[in-house]
C-alpha cells in the first residue's frame, strides 16, 4: 500500500508542476522560488537541520526543499531551526532547537540525520501532542514518531555500475560521518558492488580508493581537498563524494585536476561542471509523503514505523534529464534497464555494510585509506 501511495503522490506532484509551471530549465522544480523564511506568528511545520548548512547542496537541502514545497502548496506556515554550535552541536543543542520549534507552534517537526536520536527521543517523549519525522532514523516505540529510511545501497550501486560502464577504471569514494553514518555506509558499499558488477560484466579489473578521512563533520576542508587532489593527481578519474558540504572540496579538487565527481542525495549537476551524475534518494518525496500522511489524518498508518523507500518506490536513482546526464557511453536506455532489475528484484544489493572496507571483491581492488 505504501508503494502505491508514494507512486501516486509523486505522480500528483508531477501533474501539479505541469499545471503551475514550476519548472527550471533542466526540468526540475524551482525550489528557490519558494522562500526559506516567512513572517508568521507561529509555524505549523518545522525543520531541525543535521550538522552542516541548510543549503548544503545535499542532505539538509533536499529534506528542506521537500518540506517547504509541501507547506507552500498546502498553505502551511513553516520554519527551519539550526542547532547551536554548528558542526560541534550537542544533544542539548539539538533538543533546544526542537523545543524552539514546538514553542513556535509546530504541529509536526522534521528532524534530519541519525545524530538527532537522543534529542529527538527526549523531545518526542516530552511533547506528545507534536508529531516528529526522523529522516534517516528508525522507530523506537513512540506513537508520535515515524522514520523515513532509504535504500542508499541501491543508489550507490547504480552510480558505481554507471561509472565503470562509462569507462572509468580508477575510482574513489570519500564518505562522511567518519565511517559511522549508516546512510553513507550504505551508499559506499553499494558503490563498490555496482562497480564490481559492471567490471565483472566487462571482464576487467578496476581500482578504488576508499576513505572516511576528513568527513566526520560533513564539511568542506583544506585537508579533504588536499587528499582528493592527491588522488586525482595520481590517476583517480572519478570520486563519489558522499557527505553534505564535503562536495565543495571534491568539486574544487576535481576541477583543478580535470577529474569527475559523483554527487549525492540530490541532483548536483548545477553545482559543478565536474559532476557527471548523482546518487540520489527521495529526500523531498519522503518528507512530503510523511507530511501528507499527517495532514490527511493518516498518521496512524506510519506511527512508530520505519518507512523504507528504494527503487521499488521510485525513491532512489540517478538523474536522467539531459542537462544532468553526463555520460557519453552509458545510455539512459541502459540505465533504465538496470533500474528495472533493481525494482523487480532481479538485482539484489547486499545490505550488510559491516566490514565493507576489508571485504574481497572479484573485480574491484579496494584501497582502504585510513
């Protein structure tokens, strides 16, 4: 039932776009046309960001765009709250942001990122009349909380497969969260599996540098850029940058060395000419899905549950719009065939990320850089 609802919801959104002309030149929705700030006495829908900036060109931004689009199209007031102390935010800082949202009138609060758990558990236990959406989280026994989870391993698989089919044989992965973020772990492990499958089909061997260095805070840094420039200058052709604002360092390193980047979470083609594709997940759609269930009076359907969305729900994938498709050899038609196999279960991506960095792969030589 969830899959049918999500498909119909996404279809409804597409029809809404066509009707009101909210399209960018590349075929996407013009999220920038919706204000990030509005003047109101109270706010019905609130967003509490993960670490990193609201406009991180990735996780926070994708979630926020889904929230404000739903609010805009359904005449709801909305506001975002960023925990104090930025990347050094504590559980108390996150709780304070959630309390501020509730005090500001929020009926439902969207909290992004697994690091929100301790603060969210405290806030949801205290404010039982408010609903909470835990994006990239899990359910933990409270009826006023729902979790939205994605099968990032499928998106990573598609990106790794496409890169090798395009002809790249020296790959890189630069992940966020220091190797402890479940979503980034799934992205990375799927990336290895996709690259391995494509290399196996082609009868070739490929290499991959794989590291969580300088990504704990999901931020750009001189150290991260220097590491990636070292990769590119010694032969790495393409890097999957997985971790919020870390992408800025990847873009700079690739630009200086004629390299390519695979973006993450949302379509990052407009953010740098180095981006050849993006491993996307439906942050916007998943957020809108939860809000729609709440405002339609169907919260009971998702209360204390984890809604896991993947290819079967059209909630992961690569962007296929002409302006975002950076491949010259690997075609959209080939991609669609691959995606269909993920949808119907013909291709199954292993989800056991434990020890992914030290596993042996038939056609990928993995260099784990600690």
